[in-house]
C-alpha cells in the first residue's frame, strides 16, 4: 500500500518546526507503524536527508517509549495499542496520515516526534515510592492483600508512562498518569505509610509542571494503551482532598521528619 | 529546618490556594449548591400550574420574603457560589491554554460528549440569562410595563405572553440542560465520590435529571404561550 505522510519536523528544542510531506510506498501491511517509519527513514538517509526522529525501545508495547499522534489520536486508531504494536493493516491504501508529537507545555519537543517527558519523572520522584525494608525477601503471603485490591493496583500499575493521556487531553492534564501512580501504590498495604503525603506531593508537582486541570471527559482513557480508567483520577481527587484537609504536616506528625 | 520541611510548608499553603484539584472541587461543590437551589426554585415555580389564578404562588412568594434574614442569607450564598464557580473556572480555563500553547494540526476529540465540550459556552449563556432573569422578575427593570410588585403570577403570565421572552427563557433552559448533563455527573468524579458501581447511575442520572429540569422550567413559559396558564 502507498501512504501520504504529513510529519512534524523540528530540528531541535528551539526550532519553530513545520509539517512536511513524505510518500511511503510499497508498505507491507504486516509492518508495525515504527517499521514503516524505519523504511521511510532508510530512503531519507539514502537521499542524504535527515531521518524522522521518533522514540522507541522495546517494540513490544510495554516500555512506554514510543508514541505520537496519528490523525489526531494518540498512538493511532487502534484501542489499547502503542505505536510499535500498531500494524499497517489497520490503514488503507492511499490514506493520508498526520503525525504529530505529544503537545503540552510540560512536554517540550526535543526533535521531530520526540518529546521530553522528564516532567513525569519529577512527578514520580515527588512521591511515587513506598518505604520498604531492604534485605531478605518477605515471606510469601505474610502480608494479606484482598484479591480485588491487588487486581486494581495491578491495573493502575500497568501505566507505562507513555504520555498519551496528556497528549489526548484537551486540557493537557496529567491526571490519568498521576492518578494511576497514586492508585497503584495507595491500594496496597505497603503504600499506606506515605499515602497522604504522596497525594499531596505528586499533585503539587503535577501542578508545578503546568499540566492542565482535568474536566472529566475521558479522552485520556480512550487512548491509554493500557486501558487505565478515569476511576484512578477520582481516587486521586479523593486522596488529595482528604490529605489536604487531614495531613498534619511534617512537623506535627509523631516521629516524622523534623 | 530541613529543606524537605520547607518544601512541605510551602506545599501546605500551595495546596489550599493553588492546587487545581481544590479549585475544581470548589467548582463542583458550588455547582451542587446551585443545583440544590434550582430544585427548590422549580418546585416553587410549578405552583404556576395550580389553576388558582396565582393564589398559591403569590402566597409562596410572600412567605419567602417574610423573613429577610433567611432570604438574604440565601441570596448572598448563591451569589457567592456563582462568583466562586466562575472565578475558579476562569482560572482553570486559562491554565488549559497555558498547558498547551501549541495545538495540533489535527485532533480527534470524539470521545468527549457534546455537553462536556460545550461547558464553556453553556456556562456563559447561563450567566447572561441569570443577569437578565434577575433584572426581569426579581428587580422588575427589564420589562417594567408588565411588572407588578408582589403579584408574581400576573407578572410571569404577562411576561411570558411575549413570545420573544418565553422563547429566550426556553432556550436558556436548554443551555441549563446541557450544562447539568455534564456538570451533575462531573461533580462526583471531581470529588472522587464515584466507583464503577455508581458511575452508570451518576452518568445516566445526570442525563435524566438535566432533561427533567429542562422540561420542568420550560413548561412554564410553554404553558403560558399555550394558554394553559392564564390570567
């Protein structure tokens, strides 16, 4: 099949950037989207041009590296699929595709389709951890966890931090990402120690990074390659509001940091 | 004082005044208060259909104004809610632009409902309607010739016998319906008071209630136009 690609090209962080048009000919329908771009890039390199830069790593849909917007949809038209797992058979001969990087103030474009997602790392660093004893592994089943909680924590933990939720959100909010991380840890007994502080700090960081505010419309869950539901956002809101009103702060908590 | 403690201190102030979740929660709570008022307002208004040439509703209006302390507490509370609801919404709306200074060439928003996408339109329309409504029926400025102090029934009937006025009221109630359709569901999600078990009820309930509110409020100008409510 033959495709027409309109791709966002931007040399570096300071370049203004523009859409450029390429022709992808003789595309094998069994290729993944990234493999199709690899072939387009081979041609670009052969003709002495700069290849289209896109992020990728595992190409198995589990690392969260790849991702860009195809015809207005983050990770393209297939539900619960990352770009690397999206195959060209889902497109038709003669399709015209628009490829754009995630658009958010907090995700500055580094080059072409690659954005800097370190804002997510800073949100994690703000509170996405648990206190854990190091040393020998705990006994199996020493800590009882209801099956339902384990399942829900696992569902939230499926988040690979790809950033599609931010890209799809009309408000460029990172609520689904932050909510997933807060829910993942907050549903487990190991996550209770920092639960209220975690909500306060991660949300504060998410606001500091200038992500937008959630308006409960669900564009994020529709594009999430891991099918995470906006239920995690409700949980984040609940944890945050409760923590904002009840957290005693570091100074007053018994035995806490001074 | 360690830097961690300093960070938490600054966060303590930050989280009350600047956290988007708190702002959105205030929008949700004030919205719920205003909705509560609307339910009472509708129940009172439906006395227009009593068929007693306004005896019931005129007496009800007199009763509402009989204790100025309560009347003014309610008015100030509602005005406060309107102000906070709009003030924080404007802040969050500005953030939307700041958070994505460069938009997409192509963007698919097909998973958002029509009513959620039009909140920024239905809201301002309701604001203008409320200003007009207060000028019209509360203060008697908009349609002075047909305003009779203390005679609610007569004022409403004479007002709504003008198709332009009743038409714009019905249109405004349509915007109310749109706004409530997303808003009434959104309140629970914003406050975190939802679960997969109750979400369908909250979503469908919002849709049903918003339509009931529309039909209820719109029935009065429609009833006057149809001659069911008459002097």
